């Protein structure tokens, strides 16, 4: 299970880096989203992968660590807001320049 989880995080990271290196702004935004998913999964794995354990303290039973869960929840909310902002910024740049390339500089 842990090897598969690590493989999924690795594949998401590789796909995100590949998309960030593209020349189109939508691909860059999509790459940042995929990278944020990989980081969220990585943070979630820092609390160890437990099955059949409660998230809160119970008498005599091991518990899952709630800190990575709280970090991932916060990261999801912040990532959604930043994705919306970057998409609006990319659309505005496309309207101004007429292209969605990330290396286009508008003429003054």
C-alpha cells in the first residue's frame, strides 16, 4: 500500500512538473493544480497510513494523527482560491495579448 501511494505521489509530481514546463498558460495552471494534489497527498501520508483507527482519541486504541489532516484541508482551501486567481489572471493576460503563451510580452 505504501509503495503504491508513493508511486502515485511520484507520478503526480512528475506530471505536474511536466505541465509547468509547457509554454501555454493553461498547462502551467493545470500543472500547478496537479503539483498541489501531490503535495496534499504527501502531507496526508506524513500522518502515516492507518486503517480502522479513529481520528480522535479513544480509550486504549491507537489514533490517527489529526495534524496532517488539518494541513491538507487548509491546503485544499488555499489551493482552490489560488487556482481561481491564477485562472482569472491567465484569462486576463490572454485578452490583453491575444495569446496564452507564457513567454509573450505585450508591446507598449
